[in-house]
C-alpha cells in the first residue's frame, strides 16, 4: 500500500510501526483476493486523500510505515529528539509508536518462503504460515518489538513443470519443506518484510529493502544470516535512464487507455512523478505487472537501476500487449452479446408496436413460431446447412406481406423443410430368427429371396448399423414381389412406402419441381420421407421396367442419382434445393423383364430372380394363405365350406397355369363368392318356410321355436357371441336373433370337389399342353420362357411336295427374326447330318418343307429353339419319331455346338406340368439346374449336351444313348 507522509516546513512526522487500530484498518485489504488489487485500491485512495496535502510522497509499507530508505529512518530519529511541540504532536497520534532499532540492524532473520511471487519494497503481501513453530517465532519477534523477517521466493521443484503445477500443490509442497531442504529451495535475494499483523495463520507482510542470504543459522524454524543490499550508484541526469523511465511511464499511460485495471495506480503515479525515484519506478512497474514469478525475481535481484528499468519496461510492454488482446476478446464477446440483445429488444418493440396498431392479428408470427417449434426437437440432428436455410427463410417470411404470392411459396417451402425427419431413424430389428419367421409366415418357398434378406440383416447386426441397398426382384406377375417388400419392411422393423413408376414420363415426379412454378411440389422421395417420418424407410419402387420417356425428360436417368449408393447420400431435390441423406434407405425395385431396365440403372441394383411356383407350391399357397384370407374376407366359417385337394389341383392345372398366384387368388375368391351367395339363399329359403308354417299353424310351430330357444341357450359363449359368428349371421340374413340361430344350425356344409368345380369357375381355360402321347414323325416338343413363366410348345415339320431340285423351307407361326435365322441354321445342319448318316438320302435337296410353331397368334422369338428345329427336320427326313416323353431346349451353331439358354427353372416347371420325363439342356446350364429345389427336379431324367450329335443319338437311337452325358436321374 502507498501512504502519504506529510512534512511541514519545520518538522517531519516520524516513522512508526502500526498500532492495533491501524492493523484493524488493514484487515479488509489483507482479505482481498490479490496483492495487485490491494495495490490498485491503495493507489486510488492515494489520489483522493492527497487533494489538500502539501507534503512529500513516499512509497511506504503500511499505515504510517516508512519507505525503507535511510533518509526516512534518519528523519524518524531526529523527530524523537525535537522539542515539546513535536512530542505533543506525537502523542496526539495514538497510531504511532516509537522504535529505536533500525531495519538495517537486523542481520539475522526468520526465513519465510513465498510460493507465488516475490515481495517488492513498498508493497503489502498476505501469506499463510502452517508451521506452528515458525508462527510462534514470528509472534514472539513481534512482541519483542523486532517485527522483521526475510521473505524469499521459493524455487520450482526440479522435477515439476511450473506452468502445470497448481497453486494448492505448490503450497502443500512449501508446508512439507523444513530445515536445510527449505534453505536449498530459497532464492538468495529476497526482501526484508515487516510483520504488520498476524490473524490466525495469516501473516501480513510489508516490504522494506532487499536482502541476500549468506548462511543458515538454525533449521527449525529456519533462520538465516543476511546482507542488506543497496542499489548501485547511478546518475540521475543520465539520458538513457531518463528515456527508459519515460518509456515506462508512457507504456503505463497506454495501459490506462486500453484497460481500466491499473487506472488508479497510473493516475496517482503520473500526478506525483517528481517525487518518485527511478528504482521505485522500476519496482512499481514490476509489482503491478502480470509477469511470472521468475521474471519478477529477476527485477528484484537486479541492483543496477538502468538494467532494472529495462527489465520493468519489458514487463509493462508485455502487459500492454496482453491488455490489447484482452480488449479485443472483450470487444468481440460484447459485440456478439449486444447484437443478440439488440435483436431481442427490437423484436419485442416490434411486437409492442404491432399490438398498439392492431396488427397482431396477422398469422406471420404464429406461422414462424409454429415452424420454430417443429424444427426445435430436431435441431441437434439437423444438418447445419439445412438449419441455415430454415433460419434465412424464416427471416424472409417476416419481411413479406401475407397477401403476396412469394409469402405462400416461402410458407410452403418452410412447411416441407421443417416436416422432414432430419436425422430421425427407426430402431431396426436385427433378429435373424424373427425375420425368418416373418418371411415364412407371409410367403411359401422363395428360398433364394429369403436367404438374401437374412444375409442383409446378418451384416447389419455385425456392423451395428445397416446401409441402404438396392435390391431388384424380377419375375412374372403375381409371384409376390410387392408383398415380399412389405414383409422385408416388417422383418426389419422399418417403415414401408410404395410408389409405382410404371409409365412415368416426368422427371419432376422423381426430382421435384422448381419452386418458381405454380403448384410446385417435391419429388416422390421427399414425400415418402414426410409420410413415413423416418430417414431409413423401406421404399418399394414398383414396375421399374416400365418407365416411360416423354418431353419432360428421362425418368430412368433421374433415378440414377436416387439409386446410386455413391450419390444418394447427397440427393438434391429441385424443390427443396438442399442435400438429403438417403444412404440409409433400403430400396426394393420390382420388374417383370430385367432386359427392359436401362443398363446404367440395372448396374446399380442387385437382381434377385423369382421364377414362379410349381404345382406343389401353388397347392401349399392356396391352402395355407389364399383360401384362409379369402374365407375371412367373405365372412364364411371354416365349418361351412370344404374345398378338396382334388378341386384345388384341378383349379391350378386347368385354370391357373401361370407362374404367379394372382389369378389363382381370383378364382378362389370367385368360388367363395358363389358359396356365400348359396349360403344366403339357403338361409332366406329356411326363413320364408318357417314364417309360412308359423302363420298357418302357430300352435304347432310354438313347440319347435321353444326347442330352438332351448338349443340357442345351450350354445357355447364363444360361438354365440364371437365377432366372426356375428359377421357370418349378418351375411346370411338381416332377420331376428332367433332366425339367425335357426339358419346357423340348419345350413349344411358346402363341398367343392373336382366334379363340381366347373359350377363355380366355369369351363376349363387350359387344356393339356401335351397334345400327343407319342409325338409323330416331324414333331418335337420344345421348352420356352415367357413373361408368364415357362411353357412347352411343339415344332412341327411336314412335306409339302417333292421333286428334283425343289428343296425349300417355309416358316409360319409368327416367328421373330431370331427364330427365322435359327430355322435356316437348323435346315443347314440337318442337311449336313443327313448326308453323314444316310449319304444316299436326298430328302432335303428335293423336298419343299413347311415348319410351323403352333399358337400362331402368339409372337415367338428367342435363341433357344435351334436344336428342337433341327431334330424336327431330321425326324421328317429319316421318317423316325423322336423318343417318347422327350423335350429339349438350346441354340445350335453351324458346327453343331449347343449354346446355353436362360430360364432353366421356368422351363423345368413347364416340363413337369406336361409330364415330360426326359429333358435335354446345354452343358453350360448344369449349374443353373443344380441350384433348383429338390421338389422341382424330382422324377426328371435330365441330359446335358455339348454337341448336337448327342441329341441325335438320344432322340433317335435308344441303344446308343450311352453316348450322351447323363447327369441327373431322379
């Protein structure tokens, strides 16, 4: 602290130790959190108390304490020897107590360790003394009127980083140090400190002069011998010293401009600059700076005044830079806070103005709050770029007039943006066993598809998350592609959304419209996310092979971005115009013909083929799925109808031969609708007969009614009150409850058998595809693939006329270009083989032939009829029928090689339907046949061939059939 000592023209107040009152006055200062703050407060007080003072100013160490200089001590001694007036004045001040020993007389002092900063002459410092012996020694010294000790800065622990060790740890280490160990950790140069007051463990020190330790006297408490240090002589008029001191003062003034922290100190100092010496200026600058303890210790140890001023200048310059940084940080934070406060106040004022003017009724504020409330729960998960767009649009909405067209566009845009499920995902279920049960419950067969879905779930379980994939289910109509997608969503616990792109010709349906158009809307994908409410649904894109192409662009190309795993993480809708993450969406596409899908689109999909169902599978599906659901939909009880297996088999074979089961479901519904009508008619007849009998003889009918009532009361509760029974009764008639019970108990079970199936579904649509038990000469059964599944077809060849040089071939049956070329190749190969087998047979050279494929109204094309045509031509030329129950498929080259074909499963199913026992496939299709289910391959004799001569031996010569490669005989 700094105090004023006022000296009149005749005498100087002498320096005394503080009295009890003075110590009490010091307590609030000692309790301050920082010595620097106490210095600031004291400097501020100095300026206030000095208003009417005319004496000299000194840096002093306490209330009434001297500055520690020799002149001050001499003044004190002289003042004690003055006259009675001086004594009276001394007595008037009760806070001044005379002392005779001078500070420089203390050559042996107690050593007090300072953990944080050194004590400069002229400044207060409170410390805590935990050692009871040292505290007792300090108290004893104070009582002996020798209240002085040496305050020395503690060196850092050699094994610790001073920038990391906390203050509490440093103090703890100080308390643990004793004796010689403490002596070795003390800096040599310290400060002679006056013990101003002791309050418990807190000791307030006042710095006087510099000391240097010479040797240790005692260890507990640590007492040392010291030398009193004086500043080296210097020239007050030295220009370097003057310039340095002025720069220190100038820097302190700059600190005053940037920071009010040292304002009181600098103001006090600049007012009384003439009363300060250069050494005190150096000590003042170092003491109030925020430098670390080692830099302050360096200033304390420096006895050269010029060098000390330079060191202090460095410290205050650094303090200036820190103040500038502090100012910039404070300015930035203040601008941010004031900007937000200003915006808030202006909004509140705007609301108040609107309320006064009666404009509060517009819905802009309500709309804004609605959109903010909607996006608030998603704010943490919402991408930053989307939040930025939403905030900009909300600001824009406030500035627009409610009647303008732009207002409605912005409102709709915000409605879509805030309604989307940003970052919200449904919890997926990766239980493979549960998924297997759901797939088996919904679908019979389809092993390949189920296996692929279970693989997807297993990968998701191992990774902990599932990435979106694009699966394309291809197959004929009615095989359950759409319902499979629904089952997958249920198995994965994902939301399900379906949209069909069949005939879609507008790119905007996929990518959305621009907001500038009237009635603009986002694309189907954005609508999907809004509807399902999660960002990871299962999206079923139906009929992707039937995409159209119109003047509005190519939707197939627009789907590339949607279905590309590398791009859909940043899918850009034209309406929203912000990227949307679709990488977690599971896309399932359906198609009838994969070849109709554009190649770039097909390349991004994983195709899973569904060939169709054989008769056995259709029987299971009809019995376990279709019949049950249809019966419930028609309100018929199971005990009222029985459809035999023979009836279902006849229905499948003669009415529903297609690969799928949709047509089968329609026929079953037709059967049950007719049964429902039959049941209702029987019920109406019973009701009318009962009413007629009752009206003709009521007494006779009273007894049967009583029996019926008794029988009704004896019915089980679940039978009489179940919703199913009630639904059935409503279907039967709308009469009284008694009438319903009569009908329920009197209706007989309806039996649907093979004999009466035609009464429900009409005459058979299909006859047996197999026309011949034994194919005649020139006729061979081939196997074909169609969009409805597989089928068998005959290729027939006959002789038109015969004559020299009249060899020709005529084709009919609405054949495509590929099959026409296959017929020409077959004719050439047949002539070559006939020349090899029967050189003297010139049948082809002299015969005009006619090759026909029945069902001429059906277009036919495809590269799989070559070997069948060749066999048909050879059969006619050799006048030999082919082997019984033989069907074949495969394309043949001019050299007689057999090329692979497609649709092995469909063709195998068609062969089983026609009761064919022997099938010929190309060798390259062996793998496709091996992957078929065992029930499909059962009972078939399959031959795989590479060359047509193997087919020739198999078809025309049973004795040489061992030349053919026989791979499967089940």
